[in-house]
C-alpha cells in the first residue's frame, strides 16, 4: 500500500472510529498497524481527497502556469487561458499577448482543460494540506501571497536588527529608518532590544547607496531565506503548497534554503520566530 493510502486510512479511522482505533487496527498485521498509527494526521475530513482541480487551481500563482501554457500550440493557448480563474486569465493573457474571446467556455470544456493543466502542475502524490502531519507551521500555508510578502518584509528586519547597534553614523541610521514604514520602524526597534538566537550573513550596509528600494528588496529576500530555514524538516508537500502560492521567483529562493532535515540550532529558533511574528502581525492588523 502507498504512503498516501495509509494516510487516507488514518483519516477514515479518525472520522468514523475516533475512539476505537486500536481495536480496529488489531485486524491488520503488526507492521501495517504500526504504520497507520504512526501517521501524524488529525484530520477527520474526507472531502479534501475529492476536491476538483477547478477549485484547487485558484490557489496557484499564475507564474507557475506560464511554462505549462507554453507547451501547447499557439492556437490552443487562448482557450486554455480562458478556462482559468479570472485573475490568472487576466495575467496570462497579458503575458502571452492573447486577446481572449468574449464568449464563455462551456463548463464541461473548462473542467477538462483545468484538469489537464493542473495534472501537469501537481503530482498526484502531493497531499492536501489537511492530510499533512500535524505542525504549527501548517498555518503558514493558509496565508495568501500578499500576506506572505508582508511576512517576508518583517522577517528580514531581524537581519537588519543585528546590525543596527553596530552603526555609529547617525545619518545612515536615519536613512535606514526613513526607508521603513512607521509600523516597521516600531517593530525594528523591538527587534534591536531582543537577543537574536540565529546569526546571519551581514547585509553589507557600508556599501548601501541609500536607495530605499534596494534595501527593502534585500530585506525581503532575507525574510524568504529565514522562512526556508524555519520550514526545514517539515513535510515537503507543505513547502509545495507555500511555494505555489508565491511567484516562481520567490519560490525558488525559499526552496533553495529549505532542507529535508531540520538544521540544528537554527530551525527550531526560526520556526518559533516565524510563529511569533505571524501572531504579532495578525494582532496588529498587518496580516
């Protein structure tokens, strides 16, 4: 039996026999019963296993669909794009410079084409979020792209906070703070008063030319890297869901810094940092 089947069996046990799993597992060989028991899945919902691609594709950033559309002949690209949700349809029609027909695509055709596109994007073994192992970091996958971008911006401030105390040039300090919103300035001051448990590579602020866009871009990338380290050791399918919410550029940076195994003295500290920050941003109304 495949790993996905064991997980589904565990979900069914959770749903229909929540209080009597051990007695039911006795009917299985010891090795198989142990495999089912070891599945760290607390979901009782069977519906995620049957969710249609037409619903799931809404969660995918359009940049992941570009190389898939490119695989098809030009004369088919228009109807493929027309079958997608509105946001993706708009962005991809601009990307391919295709003027879409005003006539709606028949539901049966749309369903078939969406299934075709999604099958090329997502391997059948990628688990629904609900069936992934229990972890506090699963909540990150519920954030949309805009929220994840805010999270990266603030995570990057931890890197900046490491260097702020070492800057003696008051003008440079003033220029740095002027690049940040009032909320970010307040958060940065909080960070500088805390002990940072994870040291990172220097930002090389001595060479910074004062350009706000350049500084914020560097901090944003550092935030993506921190999340990659924080997710290390998590189920790879959790990372799949998060990266496919992002554009392919950001996703590539995150995936590059994700490790299949937890990074000693780094991952746990950063995971807690991420969770604390999400709570802070939600409480402050930023997320």
